[in-house]
C-alpha cells in the first residue's frame, strides 16, 4: 500500500512557486459546472494568501465591483470597443516612423 499524499516540501513549493506569473487577483466568470469540485481539490494545495486572491463571478455585473466599465470589453458589459488594438497599432506604427529601434528620434 502506498501513501499518495504529496510531501510537505512538494506541497508547499509546487502550486505557488511554479506558476509563471505573479497575480494580484484572479477573476473567474461563469465557471463551468465541473470547476467547483476541481477548485475545492486544488485550493487545498494553495496557501491562504493565494486562495484569497481568487474570485468567482456568477454574472458580469459583479465585475464592476472590481473593474471600471471603461476597461472591460463590450461582451462583459464594458465600454471597451473590440477594435481598440487597431487604434493602438496604428498609433504605434506612426510613432515607429519617427523613432528608431533604440526609441530615439531618427535624425537621418
């Protein structure tokens, strides 16, 4: 008979130190039905600090408690247009003509 529980060292190290980002908050909107049991299992491996950074939202209206409407896309009830990246790319390309690779103005 084997003991399949993770060792304390692995339990402390893996979930928090092996995630490739540092997240202040994680917001999950309209999670699928199978996610809640998975979350109950997963959170047993996470520290209280990380567990407290995960928020579940049953509707997009609850997002407005955490984010301004201006930065949310229209599909989540916000005001951010779908083509906002096109405007940004157009401006970035125009700036690139005046500034070289080093970020300094082109004098030549």
